[in-house]
C-alpha cells in the first residue's frame, strides 16, 4: 500500500461470495478499506451513496447486470471519480478484452492466470499508475 497514512479503498464486485470474501481478506490484510458487493446494482448504489474507492475491481459475468452494463453505468453516471477500473474475469478471449478496454477499463485480469496475491499487486500497480496521471 502507499507510504503515507492514507487508507486506500477498494470496491469489489463479483456474484461469487467465496471469491469476494477471499479477495476482501487479501486486500484488508494489505491495509485497504474494502467494500464488497455481490451485484452490479449494489455496487452502483454504494458509489451513488458516496463511497470513493481508488480501484473498482469487477467481474464481467454476473446475473442481472453484467460487467459491461456496470462499466457503462460507471461512465454514464460519472461514478468512477478517478478510480482505476479493473475487470477480474475468466473471460479470456481477445474480443472481450478489447471491448472492456474500449468501454473504459484500465486493466483486464484473467482470474485463472494469477494467484490472489498477484491480483492484489496488480491492482496496487494500477492505483499508483492512476495517481501519477493526475
């Protein structure tokens, strides 16, 4: 995490409770404030209510509203507020990756290619990169 005493926040969005709990534990252990949601609708409401994460990590395949819908809503409603947008998915085809990047995601991580601690490290890299862009 960052060198200063500012506690960074992460929004996790995935319909798989096991994965949300596991990633929440990993980010919390690294000192992050984590808000975990099991649906895109819940995550959008958390953001509308004023939660300001430095990174939003979301799955693409979810019931009701998928990650594409979620990403479009983030942009349309101006809810990203400088956060790094990271798709964490098992969708690994190039067309899907290109589409999610075109829609505004900063990074696409294929779940099967990284262990959880590597995912945390990658999200941290994206947060640092986004801070430098400001």
